[in-house]
C-alpha cells in the first residue's frame, strides 16, 4: 500500500470536536473550511469531480467513457416501467414518475423517525404491490434502477433537508464518518477530509464535499451505488462493512448528501 505514513498520526479534530448539538450548516461550514485549508489551490466547484479533480488522465478517461452506462440505464428503465402483476409500476409510486426527485433524497421520515433512502422507497413500493424486493447490493436490479432514477435528476442541485427532528440521525452519520474503525484505524474523514487529494494505492482521494453527486458510478459495465462504495471503503479500512440499507449507512449517506447540497447531480459517471 503506497500511503503516507503520517496519515496514521493525523488527529481527527475540528469537525469531530463540534458539539452534537451543532447545526448541520455549521458542520458543513466547518468541513468546507477544513477542505479549503487542505486544498488551497482547488475551487469548491471542482469537488464533485472527485478523484478526477487531481488526475488529468482520469478526467480524460471519464470524458471518453461518458456513454459507458447506456446499457445499465436501459436495464434500469425497463425495471422502472415494468408492469407488476397488478398492472402498476415502480414509476407510479413516485411523483412525476420519479423525475427530479433524487435531488431531495435521502429524506427523514418523522413517522418512523428514520432516514429513508431511495433504495428503501423503491423496496417499499415493491412490497406494497406484492413484488419481490431488490437486494440493496445487486447491481443488476437495485443498481440499475438507481442509475435510471438518478439520471432523471441529472443537473438538478442537491437540496437535502435536515429538520430539527432529524438532527440526531445527521449527527450519527457525521460521527460515524469521523470515527476510526477497523484494523488500520482510519476514519472515512481520514481519507476524504484530512488527506483529500493524496493518493491511496493508485487513486487520488476525493474530498467529502461533492461525493454524493456522481452516484451510481459505472464500473465494469455495472452500477455501483454510494452505499456499495462505502462498503468497499470500510473493507479497505479493515472494518466489517455495515450491511447495505443499514441504519449506519443510511445515516452516513444522509450526512454526505447534505454536505453536497448545492452541487448538481452527475449520475452514472464512469470510473475504472
């Protein structure tokens, strides 16, 4: 592993030290300040490029493979419009057939006091109509549907809300993002805040802000959702990954998406 030895010595400070009662926008401002200090030569508008912001060859490869997700999108659209046994469809469960809704998700549901992701909403629709649920980690079903659904909001700016009742869930996501886990004793923030822009093995580390805009990503012809990517990162940290769709990953996704508010969705970006 080619990774700076000093990373292990980086103290999780600043944002982690904020009180649990800190307002979400104060948390966001603190992380933005930390990234500006870490990446003084980068503008925040470049954050959504992720790793490609630090690697011109990777950026060129993304541009060259801009149409790599066409088959995934076609498969997702077929599932989205497929008629259930009762004649209904997934598209019928969502406002405007799902157009432009991804920008406001995940959402906090005050009735159950939980974060509801789009994957969960999709399965709730399937369950309500007596259909088999999609596995959260299955690229051929949930991944493809998410790729299509997010494509219906391409260019829309993320606008996830954290009402007062959702503060605890947001804070849980923040705390998990900044907590050291696994055999290597890293936190998500070790890489994506404190070491953003450095290289881990053969890839630059993307900044936390902007991470939620380009998912699902297309890799090897399949859709990789944000939560599946988080699970892969946990494995690299030597930690047992939380299950896809778990409260832990839902809350981290809620936190990360809020950090990317104001950035436009760029669904289905190619990645190696």
